[in-house]
C-alpha cells in the first residue's frame, strides 16, 4: 500500500501529468492492494469495505 500512496502523491504534487504507463501501473497496484485486502474475506466483506455509510446520510 505504501508504494501506491507514494505513486499517488507523486502524481498529485508533480509539476507534470503522469504518463499513461504510470497511470496504468498505479491502477494495477490499486487492484493488487484491494485483492490482497479481500483475500479470504468471503463475498460480503469486500462489498462492505467499498461502501461508505456517510455518503448515504442526508446533510
């Protein structure tokens, strides 16, 4: 996860836009992080991890 965070930080704060290969690498790393998180978690837990109940609340 640290590598993903560092890539995102570089992309956000860099003076230039990231290249297409850099973007693709970040998305692949993101998919790997999520897969590792969800490994052995069953079907419901990964779904619940993606839901944020705060976004459903009225303001």
